[in-house]
């Protein structure tokens, strides 16, 4: 069973949703047969890589509110994050462009490190106040999860995996994804938002049951008819 997760590193609910999904997957009896793929989505592709604005400044400008109102708005998000063991600190969050982080994630996936770099980037942004748009920071974070620093530097400094990011975004749009996080199971089921644990659990269970072949009870010589003949059961059975 394949699960694709569209998300953005600038999205607070994406990290919360990731945690809830992971908890559901850990409880899922068939978790070893589930493939998880991280897909790219940019909430604000026009965001500058370097800015002096704080998160509160950005929210205030975006929603036409005061900085204090923006700060109050984040309090509910911080509380929700705590319920899944995350310690958001919007006082130190550094708004930036996420495109290079997504490119790095595609490279990490080729190295078998998609899960690790995704987790590290989210934590670095929301908990540690790291500038995850900075090439130097991206290379260091990649090295922390076991990716070769020189290779990561080459990726970040160039334009590698840009097409992969755009392809993810295009596929997401074709699927009708307008917000993140968005979880797609076998391209049949979609889960929008950081849903409660039970929603993920139910979706995994239902999708798995529908993906399995029919289980047949009884032997091959039981009473049945085909186009060619009828099989009579052994009376001694």
C-alpha cells in the first residue's frame, strides 16, 4: 500500500498531521507493507529566502491584523502541537522560501533518507528556529541525518530536482489538492488536514482491506461447478 503526503515545511499543521499519521501507522498491523512517499507543496512560492520579518509580522501582513493578534492566533497551534509532543516556538521561527528544502528532500529520497530529512527540516524550522532556506543550514541538516555534505551542497547550490518539485506540485493540483497536509492512499483515498488519530486509523484499515486479494475458504475439491464439470465432494470428509 502506498501513501503519498503532500506538505510544506512552512506549514505548522503539516508537522502535526505527520505526527498523527505516524502514530496511526505505528499501530497499524500491516505497517511493514506500507510505502510512504513525501511530496512537495509550496504554500507561498513567492516568499523571499531571506527576510527580516518575523512569523508574526508575516501573519499580520497576510491577514491584515496587528502583530499581537497574529501572536495570539499562533497560541492554538502551539497547544495542538504539544498534544503530539512537538514544541513549537514561533518567537524564533524564520520565514523563508521552501523550494530548496523540497529539492533537497528529493535528493534525500534517492539516498533512502526522505523520512529523516523531512523530520529534521520540520523540527529545525518550528522548534529550533533554523533558517531552512539558507544553503549552509540545509547542508548541515542533511549531514546531520547521514547525507554526504558535499553532495548536498552541490544539490542546494544548483537547480537539481527542481523538475521533481514542480511535478509533485502539478500532480497535487491535478488531484485537487489546494491545502496541506494532504494524504493520498493508493490514489483512491484522500485525507485532508491534520485529522485526529482515529481518522488515519480507519482510513488505513479500510484501504488495506480493499487492496488485498480475496481469501478463499475450503479446499479445491469442494462441491462446485465450473464451465467444464462439477466436482462432487468426498463423502468421507
